[in-house]
């Protein structure tokens, strides 16, 4: 999973934060959490690992620079590269579904159906020629290709050449983010929050042990009144028990702990991203 953006949402009332915060005392081996701010919007989800990813703006800059360099490489081999720039989910979009359903207004109309990000919607159809595929390095037919100076196609094709010009492959993640997420889920404070949520849902006639059960259920193809009502009640229970606020606060503590255990590896990743952004900006100058 991914992660990390700036927290924009304002703090909710202090009295509510105290009344609904936390999942009780943590075990001695569990990282400390200073506060459990209520979270009722995906815009509020922000985590420490996010600082080591490209922002939405930086990612788009990187994609545009990469596309420009690929097209220039293709021109050397007499090929017009038609590959689109592409679009990745933004950090906020990546975090929006991290803890399941959270948007009450959307639940009233769409139940548990997640909103697609622009990156998940089919873009313009791309029909590359065999020669374009070869130049890009997406087929095995490029070994005989030569540019105007008689030079062979770079290993991996124009895509690999462009990536190398922008700094090469991203360093491996210092930790497995899924493992960190799962460790946080097993934390006593999150488990206590799950139980409070489960009790709230039981009061409304449901029998769910985990917030993932209704969120990942195989609902009918078309949204039904039952799904909508379940989703609405789910969101209300999440809010009244501060489920998401507790979940995010605890996971953030586990992420901070991971960073503190290997600061050099995380610094290396941050440096790579910073260098990538600078290289992308330089590549786009005068384009």
C-alpha cells in the first residue's frame, strides 16, 4: 500500500476527541500515540510514509518528462512515439480507501462502491505499431534497430533510456508497507476500536466482527437499499467510535517506528525522489 499526504482537515471539538478517542491502553511493546484525532473524511488521512512518495504534482511532472524523453529517443530511430503521458492515482486517492468506507454522503447513494480515480478510468485508446513497441522496449524485435548514427537501441528500449536519464530505478522500499499495515491492525488499540464498532453495528441489527466484512462483502451487481442502509450505518458507527481516527493514529505510530529504525534507508529514498523531481524539471525546460 502506499501512502502520505498533508493533513488538511481541521481538528474536531476537543471534547469529542477525548470522548471517542483511542482504544484503551496499549501494550508495552506497542508504539505510543499522543492523540486520536477524529477522522471523518479521506482528506484527513495523512501518514508518515507519504513524505517519501512523489506528490501528485511531482508525479505528473515526472510522467511528462519521461514521456518527452521517450519520444525524443523514438525520433532517433525514426519512430513517432504515440504512448500517452499516463496518470497515476494521487496520494489522497491512494489513502482514501485505506480503512474502508468513510464518506457518508457517498454511502447514501452508492453504498460500498468506491469512487474511481481518473487514473482508473479508461483513457484514450492506444494502438502502437510493432515498430513503436520494439523501440519502446516492449517487444523482442528491437535488437536490429539502429538510429541515424548507426547506434543500436539501448538495452530495455527507449523507456529504459528515459528512466535512466531521470535517475534510474527507485531504491527498494526500506520496509514492507503491507507488513507494517498488518502489524498496526493487530495492535490492541485498533482491535478495541473494532470491537466498539462491532458493538455499535450490533445495536443496528448487524453481526460483523471486522469493519472489512461489510466493506468487502459480495454485494449484488446493482446497489440495493440494503447495501446503502448498511453503508450509512457503518459510517455512522465509524464516526461515533472514532474507528478511522484510531486506526490512522496507530498506523502512523508504526510507520514512525519503522522510519526511526532505518533512517538512512528512508533518507536514501527521499533523496532519490528529490533528484528525480529535479531531473524531470530540467528535462522539461524549454520543451
